C-alpha cells in the first residue's frame, strides 16, 4: 500500500532538507510547492502580489500528479505547508480515498535557528525557494495552526 508522507512545519524548520532525504531513502516522488513556484516564476515578484492565489494554482496542478502516483502504488512526499488543519485533513482523506495511507511528519526547530536558515537561503536566491523578510516571517506565524492532539505524526527536531 503506498503512503503519502505529508510534511508540516514552519518556515526555515528544515522541511525541504527533510523531504529530500525522505524522497531518497524511501524512495518516493516529492512534490514541493515552493520549489515549483520558484522554478515557474523565478524572481518575477509581480506574481507574488497575490501569493495565496499563486499557491492555490500550483497546488491544484500538483495534486492530481501526486494522487496519480499513489494510484500507481508509488509513495509520495508532499510538502505543501499544511499549516491549516483543514488542509491536513483533506490531504489525509484524499490519500485514504485512493487506497493509500497518510503519514504526517512534523519538522521543528527553534524560531531563531529557522530565521538564520531563511537569511542564509535568501543569499542563495534564485533557487528552489522564495525570498523572505523578517517581518513576513514573524507575521505569518499567526497562520501556522498547531497540530491537534488527535493528529498522529512523526516529529523531527532539526538544529
């Protein structure tokens, strides 16, 4: 039975590195929203004005692909943020509807380590990520919905 490995964590927590390692060791197909946006739109920041709509469009293209992989019996690593409980629940439900299992992976580190990673990543752009400023990093924290007590997950601490 294939598995959808759903990657959850805040900005800079190490999700990309974790997802890449998981992809190699399983093996699995990896789907990462930020990488797709960076590749499709490069540094054309005009597309980032309505970032939520951009993310929704990219995820709408990715979803049928990772679902098809599951239907074919291929494990997937899906890194689409999953900051909202509703998105996590929907992805788990979809995977199970397709006859797969869903495993939530929580990647965590202290905020100051996460911010240091983001600053370092900003220096290496363009690449597979999107430029971030500290104010945005702090403001977005209110949108990061904690896991519910009933959400089974694998927790990984990064440093």
